[in-house]
């Protein structure tokens, strides 16, 4: 396996936690990257990022690189896989949450269309506190209120370094 290229511009410590548990990880703030043979891509957008626009940059990067990523792992939000109703989405993300879900659904669809191995990790809001973590399959309801950054980093590590969640959308919650 090559590097893990993490694309993010978050204000939390999620990328740093991934770098602690995944060997040879590097962080970038955009998709203007030259991938090396064997590199995996980890995209960590915030819930409110314009991921429907940013995914176009991801597709362009894949199209213009000699070596495609061995896999793409994207952090997303609940609601993209029939796993949360509108009331729950508003509870987690406020009144704009539904439009964020639509943007994330589009980004997930575009990643699926690339026909590369991928994992979508749908997480309830993140917290700096350690929590329990439960991995939930697609189309199973996500409940709970928050999940710890350390716990999400461990799930992302599994998705990045194994085939355990290959071509799946999984949820991560605290209950």
C-alpha cells in the first residue's frame, strides 16, 4: 500500500488522529494532487461544505493522474443512505441540514460512478470526547447524538487499510 492522501480543511483534529493511526499519511487542502502508485484517497469534508462542487475537483484529479487512487474513503453525513429522517437531520445539523444531505448524496453518487473501490463513512456530529462507536450498515437508522473523533479515526483507518468496508456506505454513531 502507498500513502494515504487526506484532503481536508477542517478545524478539528480528525486528520491528525488519522495520521497517528495510519502509516504514511499526508494532508492536503485540495484535490490538486499527484498521486503515486498505491495511494489511497481520504476526503474529510465538513457537513456544510459544497461537496457537490468539490467532488468535480476530485473527479478531475482522478482523470488527470497517471495512477488512480487504490480506494476513496469519504466522510459524509447521515441522511444519504435512507438512515435518518428530516427531523433527525435538523436535530443534528439545523435547518440547512437537508440541503447538505442533498449535496452529500450527489458527491457519493459521483464517487460511485468512478468505479473505483470506495467507502462512505456517514457519521453523526463529531465531538472531541471519546464515545462508544457502533458501525451501522447502509439503510439502517442512525441514532445517537455525537461520536468521538478518535472513534471515527479508527473506523476510517479500517476503511483505508483493509477491504472490510469495500464499496459500502457505513454509519458511525455512539448508540
